[in-house]
C-alpha cells in the first residue's frame, strides 16, 4: 500500500515536471523581456517549501523501504540517499529564510542524485551494465518494488530529484532582492 502511494506520488511528480517544462518552454518566446511567467509567479513563493516537502517525502519513503519493509539498500541506493537527505535540511532552512540563493548548492546535489538514479534504473533494466561495487547481499539490479510496470525505487528517487530541480528552476531569476551582492575587496 505504501509503495503504491509513493509510486503515485512519483508519477504526479513526473507529470508536474513535464507540465512545468512545457509551460515554461511554450511561453518563453512570447513573454515580454523581464516579465515573470505566470507559473513562476504562482509557484515562486512556495517553491522552496514544496522542494523541502519532496525531499522529506523521498527521505521518509527510503527509510520506510529499508527500516520498515526490510529492503537492504544497495550501494547506488546509498549514493542516492547521500544526495537526497541533505536536501531536506538545505531546502527547509532556505524556505524558512526565504533564501532562493540555495539553488546554487541544492541544484548540483539534486542533479548528481538524478544522474545516479538514471544509472541505477539502467542497472535494473539492462542486465549487462556494470554495477560497480554492488554486493551479493544487496545487488543493485534487484527490483524490490515495481508498480505500474515501471515505477521502481530508483524511478521514484529520480522523480523526486527532477521535481526538486524543477522547483529550483522556478526560483531562478527575478530574485535579486533575496540574494546579497557579493562583497568586493577594497
């Protein structure tokens, strides 16, 4: 039941990412220079909070799978966790402070996590792909959960990372008042 709920959230995240990218791309050429896209205008005040929530749900989901369901995380799962867990704190504190500048630090972490997720999906689906340091006790190609024919744990992680990256993109631009000017030595 929990894995199905998390899979549905992952699909909703993918849909939100796709919709955001399409809307931002379609209107990009038609906007007046300097104008804020309506989607950004709507989401910008809550984007960091939503990013923190996505990271929190992904963290809780991964802990559920290992601590409650008893799935042993593989090496690639651990690397994805290393990228996701700090995002809960980074995005939560940034949301609290209204600091959109966090994207400079959070986006690379989410991008690294997304790339690891894509590779992990490949390891699951392509039998000959090398899986690195994965062990026999926790093989990286073992699919613990599969919902809707393709949503596995690494797919869920990818959805979380892409959602966070999209929300950080929403924060980008037009927020000079929230970012301090760099100090120059005199």
